C-alpha cells in the first residue's frame, strides 16, 4: 500500500466568496455531498498535516479542526503537497506535479497547487518565495465568486456519490412499500428510515441516503441526489436531480439542483432551484425562488453589496443564502440573488440583488439586525439541534457585524479592531 501524501490546504484569501465562507474556512464549503477538504482528501489519499487560513479565521478554524493552523511544518526533506482551498475538484495534474512545480490557473495566474519539501513550505509560508516552475492550466478551477458553487456542483456531486456510495449497502430489494426505479444506483444506510410511499428514481443518477436520515411517505427523490446524516425529507417533497442536502436539515416542497451546507430548514411548500443554502437558514412557508430568466439569458449578479454587476456564466442560477438567514412566509426570491449572512427578509416585495449581512428587511425599510438580539436568536436556533455556540463562533459573528455597522459592540483581550478602520462611528 502506497504511503499517503502529506498535504496542507491553504486559503489564499483571494476572490469574493462571502457569504459562503463567513463562518467557515473555505475548505469547509460544501459544493456537493462533500466539503472541498473531504473531496480532495479522498481523491488524492492525503494525510493532512495542516491548514493555512486568513488571520481573521484562525480562531474559528482552530476550533473546527485538530490540524495545526497557520503553523509551518518542521524542517525536513519530506514532500508536501499544498492545495488551494478554493479548488473544489481534484484535477489530475495536482497528483502529477513534482517537487518545485506549481500549477496555476491560466486566466488568473492564481496558484492551484504546489509540491515542496517541508523546508520549502516553511520558506513559502514565511514569505521567502522558493524557486518554482509554474504550469498553467486552462479553464476555471478555483471558486472566486459566491455563485461559483454552481459551476462545480454537478462534477462535485458525481465524484462524491461514487465515493460515498461504494462504501454503503446497495439496495437489492425494495423496502416494504417503497418504489425503486433503477436500483443499481441506490445506496441506503442501515440506520436510515425510508417509509412506505416513497419513490426513489435512480435512472438518471445515483441516490445516497446516509445514516439517521428519514424519508417520509410520499416523498420523491430523483438522482443524482444526496441526503445527508440526520436529515429529514418531509411528506410529498419532490427532490429533483443534482441536489445535495447536508447533515441535519429538514426539507419539503420542490427542491432541485440545490446544495444545503447543513443544519437548515425548508420545512414547507415552495420551489427552491439551483440554490446554495447556508447553515441555520430557515425558509418560511411558500418561499419560492426563480432560477431562470424569462429571456433564457445568462444571469448577472452582484458579488458584494454596492459592487458592480457581473456575468455569472450560468443560465440556471437561483439564490445563494448565507448562514442564519431567514425569509418570511410567501417570500419571492429573484434569479441570482445573494443573501448576506444573518439577513432577515420580511418585506412584501421580492428579494432581489445582494443584501448586506445582518440586514432586516420589512415594508418599513431596511435596518441592521441588532447584534445582541441576533446572537440570542442564533444561539436558540443552534440549541434546538443540540449545538452550543462557542466563544470563537460568537466572536466571529461579532466581528462580522462590526465590519458591516462600523461600530464596536464587544471587546475582549487581544481583539483585533483593524476591521473597523475607516468606518464611521
């Protein structure tokens, strides 16, 4: 058996990815059934020895991983593969590069991966650029905008379902009262519950249902699709192809081509198409989004509030919803919308464009969600799933809120307030 490849995932901090990585390191973004780090580790049989993240994310990342964070490896001649955390798919070229070679994305010249000795990695991380041989790769290989999850979704899910499914039990006989179409591509955990009246259709792609997931009567799931651990698909739900629902979600209504990071609720009727939903999001009853322009043209979107519109390269693109976002009943969401972390939308008008994080929308106007109340609500939501909000998480929420409002709310020893530079009081 070949030795595993020592590896470090590094986040170069480039691009505009908020809200995807506001409350998680970039390598933890889910673009299919797996996160970026899970997929790369599986694909290249990696032995992760560390991660590198921007300074504002160090405390939260240190809590989410047991790996050393922003810590150079020991001196030595062992080879280490560094892979950009913005690279969702395992390019074959990554596994083929030699020591001293670096793969770069041709259009942006951003580094995708580099192989160095441990000593070379120390030099690189300390700012002493080692001599490298760049190898330019055509095409788009790094996420750089909040909607880029859509570009990588299908290939990510295809890889993930194959890897996850091969380690699970393939269904050979129909569970009582369940209709299976194309049984070869269906894998269900022994600990999952699939109730009578469910239809699983794998003729267009595989279906994987993880442990402790529950599929309730009348639900229809059409592959390729992934139902994560502890997730419940409610009665009469219609889960359409290219959907990946992460852990501990509740999903109902019509959902297609969408990725749920995890711990989110869409517990009622309404259409959600070609969308990404962050953790602790809650879509009110009959919330419905558009994922196709009536001109059938390319969708344009604004990567950040107040920024310029950009072409996304996508014809089908719904909403990208940050963590802790909420919509009121009957909310309509327009094509290509981006909903900032912590947004509460309760206006009777349609949700369109890009909302500022922690914004509270009603027919009376838009104001900022008060930090104290927001943290209280977020702790309650997390507590309902048995998760206690950590100090590092609360601090990260505070810093994000302060960055938006320009006002320091709380202080603690060693707190970095550089994010408030130039902000009005």
